[in-house]
C-alpha cells in the first residue's frame, strides 16, 4: 500500500468518525428483504434522525412501520462503538429474537465495511453482544426488570418501547445509568393511550421533559404516496392502520370506548365553576336547583393506597354530572363529604359501593343520620327508615356479574351520548381504560375509580324503576291524568252507602287537610 493511499484511508477514517451520515452513505450496506445486500442510501427523514441523535441526549420517536428506524439505530450503534473508545451501547427489545435480530443488523453493517476502515478488532462475538478492542461494546437483551441496571451506559436504545413489558419499572431502573452523560433513543409504534412510552411522548410534545420528540408517520417516506397507502391498507383493520401507519395512540389501543367517543368527551370538558371539600377535590359544574332530584354514586377506597375514593352527583332529569369528587380520604371522612354533598343537592339519594370499605362508609352515614340511602329492594329501604333494617343491604354490591352489567350500560350511555360529562379527570381515566384478556380495566399504573362510580350511578338511574327518568315521567303523566277532572277531592261529598252502619257519616262533607299523606301524591314516584 502506497503512502498516499494510506494517508487517504486515514483521512477517510477520521471523516467517518466525525460524520455518521457520511459513513452510512459511503461505506455501509444493509440487507434488503428482496434485493439482498444494497448500499445504504439514507433518506432525508433518516438523516434528520441521526442529526437529532447527535444534537439531543434524549430522543423519543413515534414512528410508522417499515421506515428503517431499527436499521438506522443499528448503524448508529455500530458507528459509535467502532469510531469511539469505551462506548457502552445497550439495546432493550421486546423479546430475545428481536434483540438477536438487532445484533445481526449491527454485524451486517460491520461486515459490509472495508477491512481497513474497521480499526478496532472484535474480541467477543455472540448472538447478543459484540465487544471491540477499543473498549466499546454493543449488547442487545430482552426486557426484564433488572435489565441494564448495573451498567453505566453511553447509549440506551429501547426498541418498540410501547410494547415492552413493565417499561415504567424498567425505565425507573435504567434512567440512573445515563446520569454520567449517557444518551437515550426510545422508539416505537403506538400501542394505545397510557403507559410509560405514551407519557414520555406526550410530555416531550408539551415540553415537560428532557426528550426531543420525533414523529414519523407513513408519508415521510418519499416513495410512499396515496396509491401506496390505499393498497397497503386494503386488508388492515382500523386499529392496525392507526398503529402501523398513522402514529395514532388513541385508535391503536383496545380502549373501552371507541376513539371518536373519547374525543367527543374531550371536546365537552369544562373547568368547574366551583370547588370545595378536602383539598378542593369536589368539582362543581352546576349548583343545586330546588326543583331537581339528584343521585350520588360512590366508589370507595381505603384512602391511603393508589386508588381513590370517588363520587358523582347526577342530575337525573337532565342526565348530567353536576359535581364529582376524587381524593384519598379514610372511609369515615369520605362519608362526611358524601353526606355534605347529599345535603347540598336536595338530600340526594346516596349509593356507595358496598364493598369492605364501603360498609365503613355506610356505617358512618347511618351514624351521622343521613337517611336517603340506596337499597336494591324498597322493602329493605322502608325497614331501614321505619324499623330496624339491615344497613348491610345499603348500597350497590359489585361482583364479577354486576361489574360487567354496569360497565356494559356505561358504554352504551356514553356511546349514545345520553349523559353530559364535563370532567377532565374522568376523561383521563377513560383514555387508559382498556380491554385486557376480555376484561375492561385500567392500564397498569392508572386508575378507574371515577369510571366505576359513574357506572354505578348510570346503572341506577337508567335501570331502576324508582329512579329512571322515563319511568318517573310516565308516572307523573299518569298522576296528571288523574287530575283532569276539575272536581277537587276536598270538595267531594261522601254519601252514606247502603251497607254502612255508621249513621254519623251520612251526608257528611270530608275535607282532607294538609297533614293527610294523600294530599301530595309525589311520594308515589319517589
């Protein structure tokens, strides 16, 4: 080799070490699924990603499928390890096969390079790791709770982060490993609303964390137009299109409600007109009106754990949530807030969930003499009010069967827009309330307490004859029909029946006074 040629190679090595884009386009080949090994000619959007990797320590990428982001990440990892000393690159993948495939991509990049360009020697080579004589390493591993915790990392790459199991726990352990100046590339297609990846992305979009957000929908690729999109989506479901191509979090998940229903609720969010109670956690959208009837449905928690105690105040005539509470209180304190809300809203009918902590709430409500409490059977209610009824029958009993029933009713009511909702807190819960293994539930780390409280309330006023708005309207109409005759009860003359033996009643005029229970017939529909 001539001196001139060797000098030229040294210049190329230096140039490649300074500019990863130059290295990729000049010396790297990639594996094409149909064409085989082809020169790596990066697209503009890929170049912009590499520039972001160099400019920002933390990058989060929301991407469409088949944009070559895993390939560009593998090439970048190879460039970093080959041209820089003592770099520790760790790749976290969803499973072992994906981790091994990443290492194969790195190896293909290295194998395509000219021998003289690979300055460090490979001293360790296996299916999940490469080690170089310059002290640099590239390792790819499947997700686990202790993945990478003991290592000081130069670069962390999390591939398909939205699908990494327990990514929230994993990220908590991995973040400190970057504290010495390490960088992170977190990339994924969307997988529904909620979870650590979703939170990182949303906070990055709003400038609330240290991540630089990069969004790459299907049409950033220059070779993809409308015809390509139409052909590609012919045999794809709506969820697949949202997840694979559109970078749409909401439509890509198995949410309890359809995305359009969730978005409808978002459009109706309003700030409360008033707040009161502990920590001002009772939010009010409408003040009580004396002519209206209200019910209060409650979901009860212990008060010192992750879950919240919640309630909704529902105007049964307007089918509107007029107030709600969400907070962490011991059951006895929660009962006092419930009673206060009930008294403010015309002695509203209060229905707590009758679970272990709910029973403590019921006992406290009885102790402070709040009497308008829900019983499934009217006879139990009257026994409680006028006798020595069983307070264990107060409230709504939630079990596997009734839970499915009330959630089915809630989905119907929200989908058909039968109830007015203005709460941002409820909206946030609905975004992360998903189907998992055939059961509707909150995503890990999220809550569904307001949802369950509303499900109880909707079930009560929509299915119970004594509470159902339509049934009450029908009964009121029937009572109004009884009053069509202009003759008043108080003016009626009661004449003696032929069979009567009470002469004192003969021809006597009866007037039913104010204390007579039959003067006000509203009790029939309560």
